[in-house]
C-alpha cells in the first residue's frame, strides 16, 4: 500500500508546472516575432521590377546549386529580350498554353482554381496546377516548387503585389524572360538561340508552340526531343493558337508603344 501524497507536495508540483507555461509561451512569441521580422527584412522589393531587371531568380539559383552538388558546371544560358523583341507568336503560344485569361484577371484565375480543387477532391489527390502567369512569375523569381501552405501564401501575396505594382505587359515580359525552357536554358531569347539559331523576334507559330510546350516539363520537354507526349502538346498549342488570334489585339494593345519586330534585336546576354 503506497504512502499518501501530501496536499502540500502536490500543490508545489502543480505550481511549478504552471510557472513553465508563461516561459514557453514567451519563447514561442519571441520565435514568431523573430521569424516575422526576418520575413519582412527579406521580402522582395516587387515595385523595383517596374524599372529594373532581376539579377537572378530563385529557380536559376536552385538549378545552379543542384548542378554543383552533382559535380556539373553551374552555368546557365540566360539572355534578355524586351517586350518588343519577342514575336507575337511566342506571346500567343505562351498565353494559350499557360494562361489564356491573363489580360482579364488580376493575378488569380478563380474559376480555374475552383475546377482544380473540385477535380482533386473527386480524385482524392492534391490539386493540379491552376497557376496564372503572374503566380508562376512570383514562384520563379522568389520561391521554390514546394507545395507547402506557407509557400502558397507567399506566392499569393507576391502575386497580389505584382499585379498592383506592374502592368500586364511588364509582367508578361518578365515571365517570358525568366521561365525555364530546357535544362539550364532560361527565357525565350536564350531558347530561341539554343534551339533555332535566331532571336525570339524571328520565331513563327510552329517554333513558338514548341517553346510553349516546354513550359510544363522543361527538364524533359523542349525542341529536339522525341517524346510523343511533347509533340502532342505542341500540336494542341498550335490548334489553340489558331483559335485564339483575338489575343493579338490584347498583346498589341498592351504593348502598342513598342515595335513588335524591331530592326535591331536586343540580345543582352546574362549567362551566369
């Protein structure tokens, strides 16, 4: 038979337990405050992109880090082309492939997102991609491919900022210049030179469709590969391009002050 525990001893143990909670809570609040301060201090200056080009992107740095880890050279092909130095066919191909409603939404395609969530619930899996071009730009510039909730929150906040700080033409220009279009190949200018031996201003519908088809799987799909799935994607984009020529008015209206095919191609090569 055990000895009885005195009321005083039990009370002291309860009192000591209660004294720990304020310390734990204070530590948690301090950690949250430090984390919040770090996020604020390192938050991207979105408005700066209205007047400056990005020096690099999160996806480029991620590719370079992976290459170094595997003992490969970490250089990438990255050349810049302004909006007017990219053919209308390239713009139309990318829009029909990735975000046909780009000029009519404010960063989020809510019907498409709702459809993706419905399908994922029906199939009991994570939602399929329903990202707009603006969301993809935010992810490429500053984030990672991770699908954790906080990353998605940051993507939404950055998308909101991009749509309010920049015009549609600038957002599309940035996107076309930073997306991966093959292993270590970034931007339509570098891709045009790599795969077709000429600049992005000179690409026609077929070549544009081949580049746009690479966007969903750039490490596997790009001009020159023999994948039947890739070539089916190219054919689908060509069909969509023919049906969406109305986009040309929006493409030109949003960049009416720029020539669509300038006499001198700007090729600012920023290979890293």
